[in-house]
């Protein structure tokens, strides 16, 4: 996906209205159908560090899955092309 973004400012938006905790619950209930949870801030940062060729940075960090913010806002991560 990073390859098709406009350079300098293109964005990838990852969203789940019910939040990361909901996805973790789905994973626990049916790991065949939902093979993992949504990436945490730490996981995004590790992924982006491992793939500098993508030219992406994490502009907006997702809420922790067990936080009030995740319950209130859902999951939102925004990646920006550098």
C-alpha cells in the first residue's frame, strides 16, 4: 500500500469502529477466523523500523486495547508517507 501513496503526505488510515479490545475478543473466541489483534503502537513502530523502505511514519497512535480511549473512540492508526 505504501508504494501507491503520494510521496510526502499520503496517508494510510487503519480503523475499526468497535476498537482493538473487541478484535482481541474475537481472536480469542475464534483464532481461525481472526488470526491476530490489531497492531499496537509498539508493533507499528517496530514494523516501520524494520521496513524503512516503506517511507512511512506513525502520525496518529492507536489507543491501548484496554483503555477508555479504545472503548470510546475505537481503533485508529494513521500512517503518513515521508
